[in-house]
């Protein structure tokens, strides 16, 4: 297999999801399961995650079909992480009904030797101490994208600040940006985060797209207008995976390429939300992605 250009570290889960369009039980989920296939459309990608002995083999075959390197996939005695959630009718707000960490509770993301030279790293939304453990193993990465959440902001802020200082880009939603900085205005909040170390900050605004902040300016990236959102789960992870995969493919860390990679991320995420779980990623291909991207660019073009 070719050298791994992108390493993705995060959770692998069996999700039970209910939306106003129906319900699915124990389908493939977790940040790695969305981000790795999304990245693999553009660059050779390796996953780092843990599952139990009960993990269905057809999910392994899906990873393999995507061309994902599985050297970093740990299979442990016990059960796979499970999450049960239900979305309100607006498909924005959701509530967690149950969480069973199982083997994920003792997850230690040890990287195989084939990953330590990888230039692009995606740190999924896991404990900052685990993100730091990954960064200690990677040798001279070109680009580190870190995701986080309000839980880590409230409970392990010191470790999180260390992760942010070592990252090239931080992604978080608007409420998390405000909680992290204590600033309500998003421009001020983003400027505060940039002073913490990263070169880029992406503030996600769900169906309203995202805002990219860097030292050179602010860029507004709309979301592709999907006709029917069925299941929003994994949209952010698919966005991040496609973004870093496309950036790794271009291997040019300039503003233009950053923005174009974000557009690719937005497009791939738009496919994911049109069906439950990772189902859309199974039939997606590069031709469909580029076709929708071209359509998207026409929508946002200013004459």
C-alpha cells in the first residue's frame, strides 16, 4: 500500500439514531468512520481507533473497500462503543439517550510505525490527553487539524490549550468558540483563539455553513443547500475528513487551497446528511463530488 498521507484518530461506534425520517439501530458511526472514507476520496488515509470483538466484519470490509489503511485499527476483547441519540424535528437539536463507552473507555491511540511520518493529521473529537499522545508520536507534521467540544473546554482546559497550541487549524462550533474564549462576538473569539497558536480557526454554523478565520482575513463558506436532510450525524467529521484529504492531495498550504479544500468538505458533508449513517459514502465517488462542487461554486459566485 502507498504511504499514508493522512492519519485520522477518533472514535468508532455503533450508533442507534432516530430522526423524523425514521430510525436505524446499531449502524456504523463514530468520527473515524465518517472522516476516513471522506478523506480517502483524495489521499491515502490511515485510521486509528478501537473496536470490540463484536464489531461486524462487513464494516471492516467497507473500510477496506474505501482503501483505508487499517494498521492503526485496534480490535480488543469486549464490546464496541455504542451511542443512542434522537433528533428533534428541526434536525439541529438532539439528545443523547445512552452512551456505552465499552472498549473505547481504555482507548490509547498508539500509532503504527507506518503512520508516524504522515504529513497530515486529523485529531477527532476525543479527550485532549489522547490528542496530545498522538502528537507526541507524529514526526514533523505539515498540518494538524484538531476538533473539540464543550465538554473538554469545561473539564480539561489546560490539556486542550496545549492541543490548540500545537495545531495548525482548530474546528469548533459557535457556542464552543464563545465558551472557550469568554467572548460573544465571533470575530473577537476567533482572534483570541488565533493568539493561542493555530494559523486557522473554522467556526462551524451547521446548516448556515462555516467561517474561516486566519491572520489574513475572514472567509464565509456557506453550506450546500440540501433539499432533504435525513440524518445530520457525522456531517462535521465528513467535512473535516474531506477537507484534510483534499488539502493533502494538493499538498499546497496556501490560502486558496485551504478555501477550496473547505468547499470540498462542505460538498462531501452535504451528501452524508441525505441518508442515515455512512450510507451515502458507500455509493459516493469523485465524479459526483466534483459535479456538485462545480454546481456549488456557481451558486456562490458573485458576478
